[in-house]
């Protein structure tokens, strides 16, 4: 034993660097042998972020995804467009020409006085791929019962379907609800005429049923506003008719900062920005919708105002540039520190 130790010491003296390296390797190998096995990540239940925090002046804000819906672009989405142009517009952006992705993005604003939610997502009205708004509220640390103001831009199912929860209770039980007078009167009339829509009759009936269900549930908590009316301090209505008779965009102002909530004035870059005169099958008055689109886009581009568009890819926040008679989308740079 003494002879072995003596030999090792002589070897260490002759090659100290090799000896140290060998000893460290032996120690590391010993530690690795003792470490417990690490399980692979379970990707099955892993999700990317559905919340994006940012600020508008002194207002704290968050965009909350309600999910994603894929549907064929034709004939429902661009019924009056040349099918070859539609396919080209999609292929140029590496999209499948057979499937259009619509994102659903609600906006939360904490003004310091009110906790405001703008639109409520689709709930379960449009299938199981949606209804993620409530879980993303919880992920953001926001309790549904703390929402005291809900503003509805318009009463299509993907914007009001989250009002009534699957258990029949109000998702936001302590909220006051705001909608334009023109929108409320249209959907709550004895006869709701959706015949101009270029969508199947079955879907038209579903829209009517959703409006009656969700708007009817808040009839005693609803407040109707007019264009240019300040709904709560810092949030003002902008008339945006055409998609529906009383659709409203919103202007959010705090200090020197502004944000435009565009609702469904435009849906995505390939169609509504590069081809702003294309119609959708969901526009009740397509000509008026196109005029509204041009007016609001010119205003946003001219003022260089930040905008959120409900159906743009998450987080749906960016700017619009004018480019001849077309427009370009410039997403905001992702902020890790809001």
C-alpha cells in the first residue's frame, strides 16, 4: 500500500496537470453516478404564454388570449375577392391557403380606479379551441370578480360568449356592462335581420341565440353609450359601424400615451391591410365596413398611435403604416419588463 502511494506521489510530481485533471474527472464521474435520473419534460400539458403585460401611461394593461380558431378563408372570409389573389396573399406569408388562423385577444386595463375588461372572448360558443380567457386572467393574477367594468365593442359571439359561464352564472358577477346604444338596440330588437351576411343560415341563427343569451343575462347591468362618449375616465368610444350597426372602437388615454382598440375593423395583415376593400362574410354592411376601415387606419397611421386588433396574432399589439392605398402592420417589440 505504501509502495502504491509512493508511486502515485512521484507521478503527480512529474505530471501535476494531468494528475489534477484525472482527479477532477473521477470526482465528476462519481457525482454524476450519484445524481437521480431527470425525467423528460411533459410537453403534453405545456403551453406558451397567453398573457402580455404592458402600460398605457399610468394605466396597467394586459392582453389576454382566449385562444385560436382555424377556418377556411373562402368563401366566408373573402367572398367578393378573387380566389387566386386570396391564395397568393396567404402563400406569400407562409400560411396554408386552406386555413386562416383567427386569434382572439381581449384587453384588460387597470386605470387605478377601475379594472376594465374589453370584450369577453368566445366562451364555448365557437368550440373547444377557445374559452381560455378565464385561465389567462388567473395566470395574470386577475380575479374575474374584481372586474368592475366590461366594455363590449360589438355583440358577435366571439366578443360576448364569455359573459355567461358554462354553469349559467355570470363570469364577471360584479361588473357593470357597457355597449353602444346602436348595438344594443339592433341585437335586442324583436326581429334581428342578418340576411346580408354571407355566412350559412345556421351560423346566423347561432349569432342571434348567443346575443339573446349573453346580452339578456346582463339586461339589468347594462349601460348604453354614444359615439365619442367617455365611458370611464380615460376610455372613449369611437363609432366604427359596418361590421355591425353599432360596433365601437375605443381610444384609451393616460398621460401622453394612447392606445386604439380596433375591435373587428380589421382582422389580419394579408387581407384587411393589404386589401382594405376586401369584404368579409361577417360584415353586415360591407361598404360601410370598408369606409370605416379606411378612416380608422388612416387615423392610426397618421397619428402613429399604438393599436390592438382583436384577431391579429397574439399579442395583437402594434402600429400601422400607410403604403400607397394599402397598409402595413408593425408589431411592437416584445417587452420582458412591462
